[in-house]
């Protein structure tokens, strides 16, 4: 199966296209033109850097991590670097989407928590698609529009770079807020009652605030004034995974992104995540990922 450079193909078929310093790319796929991307159902695309996809109209079916998903209108998807996807249209004439691509070198210069760019919904662990409301879609589209406008200013590249970094950071955090709203919604935890659901919601919020320094279930249970065993039971009922699993997932997602994008060495990453030394971090990382931090950086 032939593999294509995603941004090169998109550049050739985009309604609007802009590139800043070969580190950040904006693409608008307008109504009808996106059909040129999918002239073969066996075409695969490699994501060279982190990509944010906002679908505002129509739908598209794509394969990601060997699973098939359908992206409907009013959805946002965040795809990490080195992802391999294949896609086919459900309705080419109706598909309208906006895409932002970020090279690792650009992400290294953005001052934000790297957990923000985790590509998976916290509840639906294998589904990279976040369905949003029409109002939220319009809000994200305003960020895309501001970024597009800023990229067109070539008179002072240094200032433009700072503007794009700030706008991109704000966009990442806005997407994170939408993820948390999806967790807060009753549909996210329909198999437990409202009282129990509030514990699960508050657990995730606490983990996000404290995972870089606290990795024990007992810490979060004490903050919620319940026992670790009861907290684990509630989280398991709501998500199908234990509380310890989700804590580890936050930590590992942050570790992966720091190792890949932050420019920090392994020891600095270990200290950032409150490990006593590089060795303990390495053992933790390998236990959960099957590879050492060094192997991951080279992959």
C-alpha cells in the first residue's frame, strides 16, 4: 500500500493553504475539492507532525490504529506525529474541513502543558474523535480564522511567530476544555448515578491538576473524602478502566509528549514528572509502554 506525505497532498488540493516558516501549516478543504484526496480507497497518509482536524460539514470515514471511524460534521480530531491513517469519503461534495499541522520544532516553542495535545478522549480511550456542539465548532473555527489571518502577515516574522504560538496554545487549551465538557456530560457516564458521576468527574479534574506530582490513587481518594477502593470501583464502573490506569495514562501521555516535543533530556523529563531519578522513570515508562524512554525518542 503506497504511503503519501499528508501535507504535500493537502497542499495540492486545498481551497486555502498557508505555511509559516515550514513549521506550521493551515489548510481549508472546501466543498467539493476534497474529493481529489480520496481517488483511491487504499491510499494511506502519514502524519509528519501533530495535526488538528476540524470538520464543519459533511463526513468522512477513516482508518486509524487499525480501527475504522466516521467523522461527522461538528467534530474535532487531534492526531499525533507518525500516525498512519487511510481515509475514504462518505459524501465528497459535502465535506468541509480545516486542518492545522504543527512540526515538533514549533511545538517545542509553545509554553503549555503537553497533556493538552493528547489525541484521545479521556473516556473513550480508543476513539480520537471529539464530537462538539455547533457553537463550539464556530468557536474553534474563529481560532482557525485568526491563525490563518496571522500567518498572512509576513512583514515581521518574529512578532508573527509569537502571535501564532499564543493562538495555538489557546486553541489547544480550548480543545481541552471541550474534552472536559464531554466528560461532565451525563452521556459520558450513563451507567452510574448522578452522585457517583460527580466523583468520577471530580477525579479526572483532580488528576489533570496533580498528575505531574501525584500518582497514587490514595491521594485522589483523600481529596474526594472516599476510600481508594471505592474510588477505583466508581471509575471502573464509569469508564471500564481503573483509577490507577487513568493516572498512569495522564503521566505517560505527558511523558511521551515531553520526550518528543519539549527538547528536554530524559533526566529533565523525569524531574518534571516528579520521579526521584531517571532510573525510576525509565522503569515506569518501560513497564507501561514496552520500550525505554531512549527507544521511544528514537522511534
